C-alpha cells in the first residue's frame, strides 16, 4: 500500500499539478539554455537579441512562478492528505483551483510567447518583475492574477481539510507536515496582499487602458512587498522536504520538532517586511526604511541558520545509525548512491553557499557593489535554481512512485542527474558571481559594450563566459535526464504495491516537547500582519498621498 | 521545550553573526562614508523640459566656499543624456553630485566596476554625491531592463585632471 | 498523536521500530545518546568561512571599490 | 526501497560522481577564493589588467561625417539612427549633398547593409533601398531590420551623371555608435 492506493483522488490531483509543473520546467529550462548560449555569445542563432527578453520573461515566469507554484501545490496535497489522513473535502472545489491556475498559466504563457510571433500585438516582454511603465498585454496580468487566486483557493482547501480534521481530533497537535503547509500558506496570504493590490488595483486597469498614467515606484514597491516573501514561498516547501523527508532518506530522524515549528513561525513573521532590501538603490525611499528592512532581513538569517543545524543534525543522526563515526567521517556513510537523498543534500550544500551571497545582497550599502549585476542571478540560481529546484527534482524520485504506484526507472541516470546539476550550477554560478563583481549587468542580451571593457578582479571575461556556457549546458543535460527518468517511470515503471519505502519516522525530539503556543495560528498571523503594517503603512502612504497615479508616467509597449 | 545544548550554542552564534553584519554595515555607513541613496524629490516625468533636466549636463556650483559640480542626467530608451553621445566629463578629486531621472521607463545607472549604482525611476530624482579618486574613463551601463534595445544602452564618464578640466562644456 | 508513518505503510510490521527493519541501519541511536558533534563541527566551519569572507568582501572588495556614494 | 544493496559497479559510479560532481565544484571554489585573496591583498599595486591594452579603434562613421570626401560630390550623413519599438527595428539614414551648385544628376544608392549578426541585407531587394534625387538634395530612407539587429557597415555608391558619361564610386562605411532610440510613433 502506498499513497495512490490509500488516497487515489488526492494522488490524481497531485499528479495533475506535477504534470503542469514539469511542462513549465521543460519549456523554461530550454529557454534558460538558449539564454546561456546567447548571453555569452557562444551561439546566437536561435533567437535574436530583441527576442531574448521574451525568452527571459518566459524563463522567469515559467520556472520561478509556474513550476514552483504547481509543484508546491502537488507536494502540499500529498502532505496534507497523508498527515491528516483524509482525501480532499470536495473534489469539485479542488479541481476548480487546479484548472483556474492552469488557465491562468496558459493565458500568461500565450501572452509571453506572442512576442516571438512577428508583428504580434500580444506581447509580454516585461520580465517576471513586470515593472511599469513597460506594459504587457492584459492577458499576461490577468493570467498571473488567476494563478494567484487559484493558489489562494488551494490554500483554503488545505485549511478546510485541517478544520474538518480538527473537529474530529480536538486535542491533537497539528501534524508536522500539515503545520509546515499551513504556515507557508499563511505567509503566502500575507505577502500576496501586495501583489493583488498591484496587479488587480493598478496593472490590470492600466493595461486595459482604463487609466493611462501610472506612478512607477508604487507598483514596484508593491511588487517587492510580495517579491521577497515569494522566495520563501518557494524555499519553505524545500525546507519542508529537508525537515520531514530528508532525515528519513539519510536513515535518521528529524532532530527537533519544536525547532522546525519555530523556524516556520519566524518565516511567517519576517518574510514580508523585508521587501525594501530589493530597493536599496531606489530613489524615493528613505534610508530609514531601508535600514529597517535590512535589520529584518538579517534577522531572517536566524531561521535558515537554525535549519542548517537541525537538518544537518538529522542527517548526521542517519549517518550514525548507518554506522558513521568521527567528527566528519560519518559523512561518507550517508547514502550517496540514492538519487533522492543526493539531490536534497547537494541542494542543501548549494543553499549554504547561496546564503553567503544573499548576506551580501541583504546588507544595504554593500549591496551597491552588486546591485542588478549578474551576481544577483548567480545568487538566486543557487537558492531557487538549486536549493528549491533540485530539491523538488530529487524528491520527485521519491514521491512519483507513491503517486503512480510504479517503481522508478533508470536509477543510474537518476543518480547522475543531481551530481550533474551540482557541477553545472557551480560552474555557471561561480562565473556569474565573479562577473557581477566586475559590474557585468544582469538581464541583458549582449553584455559586450563598445565604449569600455569590464575589468574582472582576476581571470578574463572570455574565461567566465565559457564557464557560464558550459555550466548552462551541463544543467540542460541534467534537466533532460530528470525529465526522461520522470516520463519513463510514469509511463512504463514497474507496477508495485510498495514501489518505495514511504515510511516517515517520528522526530527524535518529538511534538511532546513542543510548546502548544507554537500551534496558535491566529496569534502568529496577527503578529505577522502587525509587522507588515509597521514596515509598509507609512512609506506606502507617502507614495499615494500625492495621488495613486501621480507622478504619472505613460505606458511603453514592451 | 527541548533544545539540544549544541543547537542552543549555534543559535547564540547566529545572533552574534547577525549583530556583526549589522555592525559592519553601520560602521561602513557612518565612519567610512559608504552611503546609499534615499528620498530626494519627486518630479513630473512628462515635463522635464521645464526643470534642470531639460538642459542636462555638468554644472558648476559653489558650496561652502568650494567649487563642486552637479550632473543632471536623463536616462532615456536607450541612452544616457549626457553620457552616451558624449562622455560626462568631471574633474578628479572633486565633489560631484549626480541627479538622475527618467522620462520614460525604469533604467539603471551603474558606473561599472565601482560602487556608484542607482535606479532611475520615472517620477523620482535619484541624487548622490561622490568623489572620483583617479583620472580614467569609466563605463556606465543601464542595469535595469528597459526595453528591446536595453543591451545597447551605455555611456562614459571621463575623469580628467583638475588642470585639464574644460569648463566650456558646462551648462548654465 | 498522529503517527504519520503508520497510516501509510507499516501497519503489518508493528512490533519493530523502522530502524530495525531497514537493512542499512546497523544500530538505533536514541535521543539521549545522540550528540551531534559532526554537525557542530560543520556549522563552526561554515561560521568561520562566512565571517572571513564577509570581512574580505566588505572591507576589501566593497570599501576598496571607490568611487562610492558618500552622501 | 531502492535496489537491494549497491553492487560494485554502482559503488564505482558513485565514486566517479562524487569526484567529478563534488570534487570539481570544490576545486573551482577554492581556486576562486585563492585568486581573490591573492590578487587583492598580495598584488595590490600591480594593476593587473593594465589599461593600456589599446584596442586599435577603427574609427567608424557617425552623424555629421562626410562620405566620398575625396570626390567632388561629397555627401554628409545628417541622420543615422536605429528606431526601436516593441514590434520592429528600423534603420533610418538621412544624407545631404554638400555641393549645391552642381547641376548634374547624382544618384545615391545604399547597396547593402552589414549587420551585427554578420548578416548582409541587400539593397536591391527592396525598392526603398534606392534613392534618386538631383542635387542639391536631402534624402532620407528607412529600412526594416531583423528584430534586434544593428547595422555595423554600409556599402554606399554614388553615380554622377555628366553629359553622357557616368562615374560610379562605391564606399564601404563602417558605422560608429549609431544612436538607438525608442520609436515614439
């Protein structure tokens, strides 16, 4: 008996979400490959430099927004169903949010890909941050709005299950998988307030021509109200995997239930009030608010540093149970021959490295050294591009058998895949960080300039460009391996009653040690809202006091 | 609650690390003059002609008895004005204050390989002061995506010895 | 307390703990005997790297990268 | 569970994967660290990339430059621009004849355009490539470019008709810093 046999309906929902996620991953990944070759001028024959920005938009939207959201939805359906032991409450409702998100995705994708059709008026080369006054077709904004509304409904679905479960189990603690899901969604509700205000309140009416002028700073600020928390919306599900499943894959137990809950609570509280750290270089925002955002951001290091300890301790526990000894020798006893474990572990190592460049990004004045340089995509390819994406890929090797009732095929390829990703990403991201220090900008089709040369601290621009192109190619190969293993296993894997060991052991320090107040969702949600109001009420008021659309700029088609 | 004593130690160390980061940033900000830009002024992006941005370029001003320079720059799709057609020329070791705004979309103003890096946002005036320490040319890149020809948007700053600074190019 | 595991699989193998059933696991380590020295070592190494790199990035790469915004 | 026990070939594979997949990344990062510190701290005053590597700059033509300067029928580039909008990129060229006294017929022709992508656009394919006018003349033409491409070189020829004879002169014109602007229309 595995998940699909016990909860066939939920399995179907989770699988549907995974299908959309993997299609988005395939298309977005291909765009990434084209960009890696184009930017570095290794090969520019696929598309021209004007179309590059359409591809870049597609890469960002399909991977950072669509792949993540759908994968997370599938993962959470699995976790909530399993930990509360109940199928979704109302399947019509469940499917309605799935289809809403899917329709939104199709609309946004059509709007983006329209940019590749000559003379098309349906375009959306605005990148995934869509800063006005660059304007996309209304289809783009409406599509993205539908995806977000769908994700809200998905969250409501899980709270619905939780309410029902709570009615039947009034005295029990929230199971850890559900706890992490619900707190992630609470954070999502807080941060998407900003996005909803921006897209529904400003951008949709503006793109439809109902208003002509727009004040660029206001939507940008609202975007970053949402835009940093969204990275935690991607990251927390990876944490969820590292906390709940990785210890088991290592042969151990989760080190501490209470630290897990505390970490998720801190993320709920602090994820949103930090948005200004993306605007350190912006005029129109006073230094005081920038400083407040920096202090909150650096405080957010705390839950990630705690995670580092808790997760590594859980893995060490596994290694010691497998016979590991010594201070560091135990690392060799971890199951480095199992793709799901290897992927999660390597993703975690990359996150530790990405954490360091994140500390630089977060720290107000030093941020100017690398603001909007290619260092920044170098950073987030370590975090969302590896810590999140590689974890999702790796855990697919463990989840897919549970959802399909089929064993994984091509285990050797599956094992090569995470190592290849790690290698490719190191090469690419290392060169991106170094190029960023020389001032090479991000988001550009051709980083060569006629009037001057970049001066790298060491090495040459040519060497860095090749490192990026080779790294990107290895990543693409790794992605193809992943998709091949998934498709082959899904369609032709050997059917089995127990295709994978899906047992999750209890934590070492269990829920009996966890204070009850940590489960008080109302308290933490209210506190999160208060912190957001403290951070944003006054600056937003300053921006809208002279009129919501003033000082107004005219739209520019993208 | 049950927190292992190693983990308690690690949490304390984490706080030390965070405090250390904040302290370095504050120290750099206060003692080493490593600032970031703040809130300066708003401006109507559709009517820059009536402001000093209508006649962009380098201006000489006297502040506290010292000769300083002000540089007004418009970032447009897809050029810095001035900067692209002709370099922005300023003297070395002199206080120079940049005022940057955009009449159309968001741009970046990054003097490549330095810490001069700011956004140009329509409706907002970015203001910062700096001193160029050496005689050389710097490249300016737009580092925020600004439209289909974003990648051609570049400019130059030419830092010259004080004695060679040509005042005939100043604007009134 | 909901035992998430037992719901999904091992209902027929109740007697033993999961560690005893996994052939790769040679012994069970309980919470009382478990001292994560390895983790402490790794995290301390990370701490040292981060702190050193920070000082280098801030005081050499950044502060030495003039011109900077001084006001 | 995964396959029973990892056999020898798997063990070997894991060894290779760890060496390649983790070993190389660690090496790359260590080298970066070493180079950074080495360059910044120990080679401080050496000015590593000496700025004197003067790229022999081929001076290109721009707005205000004269073509066919050594001919009697010299012409002036008075407009040179790439106009960019969301849908299309256009190359705009305006040329003025310098000599307003001569009465002979002058034909200015853009034979072809060489683009940054190394593509060559041929003038004759499109009627708008050919501009005829008698002096004194000011002519202006616009050409659709492949999206995202910028001309780097022009091949222009002029034909001067004098009585029965015509002299034809061609010139290769490398372009320098064409202003690229958003097309407002």
